[in-house]
C-alpha cells in the first residue's frame, strides 16, 4: 500500500503528468501516422473493361494495420541472412494474425529470397533500393515443395506514386539467372511503382508462372493449372533487358492487367506459354487451354532500343481474350511482334484467339549506319532484314580478319552473345499470317489478331520510311537473301 501511495504521489507531480501526456501523445501520433501511412499506400481497387466486360483485376482487401518496419540491412553474409530471416518471419507472423502492412525505410536492403504470404502488403518509402543476393528476390506462391496453398491478397508498392523503389540485379552477369519478382499460385496480387536495374540476365524480371510440382526431376503436368490469377503489374520500368526475356512475361495466368510499363532493350511484355522446346511440360498436355494465358489487358506498353514492346507466341497453348492498347516503340525492331510456333508435331501447335491490338506507334530517330544498331533481334527477325542491312553484314563478313566461318558470325551480337543487334523493321511484325490477304494454313499454326488499320498505325516523327506491317511472306534466307520458302511454309 505504501508503494502504491508513493506512486500516486509521484504521479501527481505536474511535470511528470505533462511528460506522460506528451509521451502518450507522441506515441498516439506515431501510431496514427503509421496507420494513415499504410492506409494511403495501396493502389486500391482496380477495375478495367476487357472486350466490353468489367473485370476486377485487384481488390484492396489487405488489413491496414502496421506490422513491422525495416531499416536498411548490412552487407556481410551474416547480416544479409539475418535481415532476410527477420523479414520472412515478420511476413509469416503478419499473415498468421490476419494480415497487415510491412514498411521498408529509405536505404539499401541487400536480401536473399523473400516469400510473400496471404494478406500482406510490402510498402517502400522513397529511396528504397533492394540489392538481389539470390536468384529470386520477391516470391509469391511458389515454395520449394511447389505444392503450397494458394496465396491470396498480396501487394508490393512504393508509398509515393512519384518515387519508385528500385530492384538492383546488376551483380548478376549477362545470362545468369535472376528473377526480381516471381508470381505463381496466387490470386489477387498487385505490383507497382518499381524500377529494375538488370544486366541482360536470363529469366524475365517479373515472371508469372505455374506452381507445378516436380517429381524425379520432371514436372507433373496435371499441376500446371496452379497459375496466377486476378492481378495487376503497373507503373514499372527496367533497364538492360535481354532480348530473349522481358520486363514481364506470362508463361501462364488469367485476368491480369499490365499497365504503364517500359523497357530499355529486350522486350517489355512477353505473352509466351512455356518455351516450346523439347521437354517443355506444356507440350504433353492434350487440352490446349490447360494452364494457358487468357483475359489479359495491356495498356501503355513501351520499348526503347529493343526488340518489341509486345511479343506474342503461343507454342502449344490456345490463348484467348487478349486486348492491347497504346503499344509504342522507339528505335526498336518493332512495337508488336506476333509469331507462330515451330513446335513439332504440328498437331500440338497453339494460337491466340479473340485478341485485339490498338493504338500502335513507332519512331526511329537513330539513322541506319555501319555503326548504329539500336534494335535487338533473334534469329527469326534476321530473316526480315532490309537489303541495306544484309549488304552491311556481307561487307563485314568479307572484311573481318580472321574471316568467320559462318555468315551469322558477322552479325553484331547483343551483350548476352546469344542474340543480335539490328535496325528497326516495322511497327508490327505479323508473322502468324502469310500475308495481308492470306492467313495461311491453320494446321500449321497460323492465326489472326485484330490489328489497327494502316492509317491508324502512327509513325511518330523521326526518319523511319519502311512498311507499317511485315508479314511472313517477306522472309528471306539470311545468307543469300532469297525467298525463304521453308520458313514461310513451316
């Protein structure tokens, strides 16, 4: 009792009361600020019309309460491991308690793989940089077991709409595997306000893929329908993308919005199910809609000094309900590149259906010369090179010392040494059609896409004078420049 009386006497001191009130007010203000901070950071509910139907691509269902705040990490291996574990533990705890927000403070966070769980949002204050120390940085819905429960309601976002957070993957050498963000068995996800610094690495920067199960080193094809659904990737950009990959690629997925995305080099958005090579598990699935891409909306997709803003190739899947608007290229091979598959046997070849592309623009400001090769290309694109470019390569071939044994060795390579650099070709490469008037043989995998009228394809200044659409019939053999009938009829 005496102790209680003493405490009451001390508490009656005006200075002590004032100090306590100030402390309580500061704490309340801090909590209120953090709560408001969290409440204002989501992109919110995102609804868009796709082919005339309203789709709720993302719903803001994550609780607003702040669960943890992280300062920049250290750079030693022990510090990186400890910081990664602390973040993953906080995510697990937040998800288990109903969900909430985790904030990253300004500075450099060097981390291994971070695994997102249901009902968690990661928010980045201005000035946040993540340095990748492992093959994957942010992982959503693809655990080591590859048969995890579906992840629901996740978001990765910069708090300030005008201050994007950065993922730095430049420690990886060209063609090393690096995946800044991977999304698999997840529903209702959003990724926005980001910049990725790449180094021509292998694997797309934002990779949407099935969470298939592996047994004895092989994929169990019946699990290839565990795919991303109902999600948004918007307000993002990347530098130095390898032409064989992309800022965003969908191997699988449905009901996804891709908006306000830009790439420097390579490809911005790649809609390509699997890889079409021998051993691709999709090749063994009879139902061609299983694990496919469908109900995808693209708005404002841009490429600079690359291959294409939008690349489409179905391989063995039948993909449907795609709408792409405002597709722009600057000093690139093309704005839109649509390809048939070479898959054998031909009975397995897929296609795109109910697919519309509008608002295509194209500009070339770098003159063609013996030293300027701003665009990227693969081997297929070289079949459509201009005669000017072919002669340039022939001159290089004749004058190189020592003289290369293969004509292709005279074509300048990109930084990966696996693809090539070239000059801009056309706003649209429509290689799934033989010509403007001839679709070609459906059995060979030819398919149509609704494209803008020629008058609606915009050449936005610069010096480009080539065709607006190039079709399959224009293919020539790379060495001789003769019509490539084998390619055209494959």
